[in-house]
């Protein structure tokens, strides 16, 4: 069975809860496509599955590297392919879940990722320039790649410039697509924007209640500094500013919510509602989704449900 189920959509829409339910009902295992959950010790701010959830359903590609280790898209793609093959080999259904568009499409489209080694000297030189200047340079040399990158995501801007300077070809031209490796069903979750923002705000409040500031303090105690790319993610950056006395806690929380709302808008540029490869569903449509998944994998799910039997 070479089938792959993907669950995509913006942060806070309920992908994790749905994927757990699908994995339970259809004998699946979850392959994370979240560019932040790869880091160890960063649990609350990345909304990782709980210990209970991890014990119920096998998860792959969570806690892969330490916060001070480099982790490339090519590494992710390779590990994802290996995890999917392992799940399929054992007769289970791999479920690719996440909102990191580049990770998701690297797997689903078989992107041929440019093999340009990191140039540390170049990176240091580029890091000395402002994000606005770097982004303008990227727009000039590779407007197609610039459209896919948040202007404030310095790490990705620098990598795109690094690839261009190393290969002398825009990264958007190097990322060619291979023949699809899997028979894929892509489920997209969406919600009214106001409702999605409300859910996000509640989740941010819950992260603070669960101890996000203490989690950041713990990372600092382990020797991970604020200048690491991992520590610049939403939540960690703002809490760091609070801990340094640059923001009040209330203002940090406000900024986390604002930046997460911005992230949602960016995610919809990766997962477009008009993309006919994605079967979009609103919140509360789990029954319809499960019927579609059952048809996709050839499972007579509705008959078993009517008989009161869960597979």
C-alpha cells in the first residue's frame, strides 16, 4: 500500500486533534510536518502532542534535534521519506500532519532540493545586514522565492541567497518537482478567520498558563541563547523580550497573538483554498472526512461504524 494521507491547514485549526482521531480509527501513524516541533525541549510554545497523545499514537519527526543544531529542508525530506516507508512497511497508514508549507510540499511534490552546502562565512556577512535589505535583494534576484518567504524570516532569506550565490541559479528554479511518490489524499482544515483568531488567542493564553516563560528559562539554563534561530520562533522571541525586561508580559502575549495571526495569513499562501489538490473541510466535519478517508484506503468504515465496531 503506497497511500499517504496528509492533513494540512493553518495553525490552531485542529489538525492535531483530527489526525489523532484518524490514526486511531484507520490504523495510522503520524508523521509531523512542523518546522518547530523538530526541536527538543521546546514543547509548550510549539504545541507538541502531550505525553498521553504520544503514547496512544506513534509520532515521527518530533524532537529530532537540539535547539542549537542546524536542520535543513533536505534533512527533513529524507527523514520523512524514511518514516513514511517504515509506516507503510508495517501495514499502517502514514498521516503527514502540519502547517509548515515547505515541509509538506517537499514530501508531497518530491521537491528536488538544491544541494548547496552551508557557507558559514557568507552567512555571517549576511546576518550583519538588516532583514529588509536582505529581502529586497532576494526580491531582485528571485521574486518567485521571495513570494513564498515571510520578509522577516531572516533564516530562510539567507538560505535562499546562499543557494543563489552557491549555484548561480535562483532557488525557485532549482526546486524542481519529481514524479509523485505516493497515492495521496490531502485533507485541508479551515475556519472563519475570526473564529480561527479566537482559537489562537485562547491557545496562547493556555501556553502561558502551562508555563511558557518557565520553559524559556529552562532553555536558557541549558545554555541555549536567544540568538539561535530556534529561539526566534513565535512565542520564544516575545517571551525572551519579556524576560530581558523589554516587554511586559501582557505586551508579550499581545505580540504572540498578533504574530500568530500573521502566520495564519502566510500559511494560506502555501495552502490555497482554490488548490484543487486539497479537499477542504470546515470545523465540525469529521464524519465527512472519515467517510472520504475510508473510501481512499478501501475501508468500509461506515458499515463498521453502524455495527458499533471501530477498526
